[in-house]
């Protein structure tokens, strides 16, 4: 199955005691799917997975899998190792794993290809490769991106290069067949969709979900009259939501709107400032 449309990488809300607020997560997941999201992402970087216990990660995965089954929506799961991938077997709601190029190591393009090939062979579900070079420190040329698309078991890529750079343009000019290209940089997702991306994985879409879904549909249908001004407005919202480390401002805005019990995050993240929260909330009315 080719992933298309809007996929929301779910936050992990916490209650007043600091525990995972599973009822709030369930309500939030149902809310974004009802508002137009095509699917969800569990345990992506937005979920603060490194700060969760193994049991908390299982609880989050089980809950979001159940919601996706009920809504007949695909679930993508952040999974970067063979052990992470093994737990995805026998879970019908899981359509794919979102797998990060190993950060910090900088193995080179051949090393990246070898790593992803081995990971795909070990995975019970297709992989969506998460390419985010400003976090992994591993750039990839257009040729390397095309080689990744040819790996058996890799069905797409989340592009978050920080810009519409020449390698991205080259990939979009000659996209591999049956390979999902999903925007992952919220601020520049509109131009990537204009170039032909199939959809997007957007943390900003916790808020103004229906507008982000409409943006993707408009570009896919060639409705530039709708897409251009909507993309401009949503890029301003995304800039505000990413003014501090993700997902701090998103959580603060969701809390202010009453969707989650606290704006809490876990170390090393710190809560968003009042100023950043206020700016995000100021921009929300014009995007609803």
C-alpha cells in the first residue's frame, strides 16, 4: 500500500503526575482522524520515545493500533532496530515502520544503503525511511535516495531536509515508481507538495488538522487557487509551533485548547515559554 495523504506523528501527553495520559492520547488520535488525517504515526520523534519506558511504549503502540483499526486507518510506527521492528509483527493496523538513518555515525551513503537493506530484510512490515540530515548529520544525494527506493521492502521516504534543495528537486523530477514521497518539514511542505509529493507526516497537524489535510488534497488535485494561500498561512503556524524544540509548543497549544491535561514534556526537553505559546495560539484562528 502506498502511503498518501496526511499522517500525524502523535505526541505523548502526560498527566499531572507525569504519567502517560492514555485517555487524552486516545481522544486526540480520534480527533485528528475525524478531522481529515489519513493515518497516524506512533512512537516517532514527536512522541519523545527515548524518554518513555518500554511498557509506556507498548501501551502507546497498543492504544494507537486499536484506534487505527477502528477507523480503518494505517498506522506507521517509529522503529529503528531489528528489535523495534520485531514487535510490529502480527499487528494488522501497522502499515509501515518509520526508520531513521542512524544519527551521529555518518556512515556514508554506501553504509546507509547497507544498513537500510539489512533493516528491511529484518522487518515484518515495509519501511518508510526518515531522511532528516540536519539531525542525523548524514546527507544523501539524489542518486542515494534513488538507491534507497530500490531496496526491497522500502516503500517510501519522509523528506525533512530543511529546504527544497537540488537533491530533493532531482528526486521529485524523476520519482521512483510505487514509492511514497512524504513531506516531513512542516514549514516547506507546501512547495514539496507542489512538486508532487504524495502526502506528508506533520507534527503541526495536531492543530488545524482539517486545513493541513485540505492543503494536501488541493495540491494533489492541482487546485492552486486554494493551495497557495493556504500553504502560506499554514507555514506561519508551523513556524510558530516549531519556535522551540518539538513538541513543546505543540503540547502547550493543545493544553491551552483543553485537548491534553498538561503541557508537560520530559527531560531533556523543557516546557515551551508563554511567549511562544501565545504566538502559536494567535495564529490558530485564521487557520481553522
